[in-house]
């Protein structure tokens, strides 16, 4: 993984792309809530996001989405 990727983003990506379904983030008992609770998403107001009331404050989410699109 590129060195310029945030360590928390690397952790999140690694957990989302784990081959073993029994260990993959989002596929565990907590489901999507496990993903939302990951430290990389700290401070995200999920309710406001669902209502499309928040703006992107940084490029951080865009960098992660860009990486995931290329990885998949």
C-alpha cells in the first residue's frame, strides 16, 4: 500500500479487503456499525450524512474512495 496513505485508512482498507469472511470488517456481528465505528470515521455525523446535510471538509474521504475504487 502506498506510504502516503493515512495509517488509519490503511487499517480500514486492510480490514475491508480481508479474504477471510469471518474476520472482514462489516461482515462481523456488528455489521456496518463496525465500519462506522472504525477510528478513521471518528467525528462523522452519520445521521447528517444520511440526510445529505454535511459537506466534505477534507480530501481524506476522497483519497480512501479513490484507492478502494482502484483496488476493486
